[in-house]
C-alpha cells in the first residue's frame, strides 16, 4: 500500500509539474503573440506608386503599433517568403493570390457582407475594381443600332454597320502585350463563358505550347482559341479594323477617337481616365457582351485586393478600415476605380457601372490574362502576345 501511495504521489507531482509547464508555455506563447502583433508587416506588389500611397493612407497610425510597409519588386518573387514575412498583402488578384490562397486567413464575414455576393472571396478580398471595357461612339450608335449591343452577335452586327461611318469600326492598343492578351481573354470569355476562360488560363499556367493550345476545346461546345484568332485575322479584310491594329499604340487609339474615326475601342478603365474629357465624353463604356445569356459569364475586371497572411489581430482590424461606406467612397474618388461596397458612392457613372456589372454577372469580376497567368512572368506574356500577333497577321 505504501508503495502504491508513493507512486501515486510521484504521478501527482509529475502531473502538477506538467500543468505548470503547460501554463507557463501558454503564457509565454500569449505574451509572444501580443508582442508580435505590435508590429504589422505589410507588403505591396504590382501596384502603382499612386495606388500604394492611397492604400497606405487608409491604415491607422497608432502609437503602440509599428507598421512595416515594403513595396516588393515586380518579377519572380518568392511566395514562401511573402507568406512567412508579412501579415497583409495588397496586390491585384491573380496568379500570386491564387498560389497563396490555401494558406491565407479567412476574411471576416462582416467585411464580405458589405459587397455583392458575386465578388466575395473568403481568402482574397477585392477593394477596388478596374475594368477591361468597350467604349462605343455615341454618334455611331445613334446612326446604326440605336443601342449598345447586349449580345455578341449584336456586337458583330454593330461593327459591320459601323464600316460605312468610320475608318476603323474596332480598335485597341494591340502593341501593348497586356491589352492584346486582355482582348483575347474578353473574346474567349464572351463566347465560351467562365468555363472556357478558366480552361484557357489553366492551359497557359500548365505551359501548353501555343500550337497545341490553338485547337484545345475550351468548353463543351466546339470552341477553341483558333476560332477567336481566325475571327480577328479576318477583320482587317472585312474592313472592321486597321490592317496593323495588333501594332497599334494608345496614341493611335486616342487619335482615331478624337477624330471620330473609331466605332468602338477596347481599353482598361484606368487608361480610359487618361483620355481627355473632350474625347472620352463622346463614348459610352460597356462590357464585352456574351454570346448567350444562358452561359455563365463574368466580366474582366481586375481587382486591387488584400490577403491576410497571418492571424495578426491588428491586421484584421486594419483591413476592416477599407470597407466602410465612407472609406470606399473616398477610395473610389481618389483612384477613379469602382468601389466594391454595395452602397458607397462611386467616382462617376463608369465606376458605378463596373460595380453593377460585376454584381449582376454570374461569374463576377475576373482578372485579365496578364494577372491570371503572367503576374510574375512578363517574358511569358511577351511570348504569348508574339504568338497571337503572328496568328492574326
């Protein structure tokens, strides 16, 4: 009996010591976490200096919190380093955020509830939306279809009718690799829906050679990249666009638009903002219309987004500062991009329309091909654009 009591006493002492040790460890862990949270480490990638400063100004400066903000050089950044070093990442949603999504923290439901359900993302929350838009000449619309086309067949009909009114019914800055890739993405998405667009993105990510990719079926219908490129190749001969549109510069686009010699042009909203009011006021912005209303489609609307890469409670608190109605109104006014908050005032009609289209499209807002595939690989984008130009000559 005495021996059993002695064993019981030893076990009790050991259990007690283990409990004390566990308590000490928990206390140390809690203290360490609180100390770590006094520093919030923030990374910015792929955003213009202007956008970075606008975002930084929304982050509170608090006496007891140290903010460490780094602007990461564009290129092949190491994602493991980003994950291990930073609490928050501000960037465009795309290839980088897709790769980090699995290990990112979930966004508060209170934040997500401020925006339309079609653009909510639990791991990569949008803050502002750009848009790859079609800008239609109001004068040519009045002289042809009477309304901005709501279907892809209507879009093609408009281009053919515009031939008797302008020199170039369609135009874009095709010499810009990103713009050219965005046009291809818009046409694929409009004709094959979200499924075809996502399949194209995956094939490009997988490194499928261009020659093989040309005839890959991108959705259940007999729809391929070649069909889009063949259509574009036929447009100069049909009088729909300039013979060297794929080498066109933004300055050429502005020249044609200013002289009322283009029926519709493709551009990003952020670039639309750099066109003089005297010129752009003559155009009406719209989405690339889908081939069918029954197809699940979205819009190509790049999103300035944020990811939480750690459990830092301060970073979660700071993120919420971007999603009040007043904050979203201010952010839209400063950037001239579209807010994501359902009730915030947009900078203007164009920004408000982008939010509406993103909310009403089943597929929501999608990144353009550059962001979705080549965000860290500009050489890959250049190669893709080169292959497209060779195919449409």
